[in-house]
């Protein structure tokens, strides 16, 4: 049975929505450094809005979606999950050597941020590599 990923992806206009949300996240982060406002409210809000923007961007269709992108997404998804897990485990292992007072374990935000960035970089790297390969075949 073939898994149809297009049914599970967000429409392509969510990429534009993700840029708007990322802009709001940036504004929230900048405003949080204002002396009169509590940074404990706006800074986490900006962080999680940015993570939401990354998720929307990562899991939305391309404007010109091709069938080969499904295989490419799966090819990039597994290594991104493995990389985020290894990074988390390595970071946790390194924290064990610090004194108890100075330990700072990674938050879920940081792990998800690493996952999304790795996934997006690898997906667009392989997508551009695939596009260049198709151009050389056509010439």
C-alpha cells in the first residue's frame, strides 16, 4: 500500500502564513526587551510562534509539488529525526559532567528547532540537487 503524503501536507499558502507568523515572533521578541514589559510573557510567545512558523513551513506543499518530493521528504525526515535525537542525547550526556547547579538540559523547543532546521536544510539541498540533475539531463 502506497502512502499518499500529499493528503497529509498543508496547502502551499501556509508558507506565506509561516512568514507572517515568523514576523510576529520577531516583533514579539523585540518588544520583550522593552523595559516596561515583562519578558517572561513575550519572549516565550515569540519562541513558540517561531516554532509554529517553522512547522507550517516544513509541512506545507511546494507551489509546484511533484511526486518525487514525497520520496524526498521521507528521505530527509528520518535523518532529521535521528540527528535531533543524537544531538539531544549527546547534549544530555555532556550535561552530566557539570555540577548539579549548572546543568541545563535541552528543552523541547530546542530539540524541535534542531529537527526542523535540519529537515528544511536537507530537503531544499536535495531538491536543488535533483533540479540541477534534471537540467543536466535535459541539456
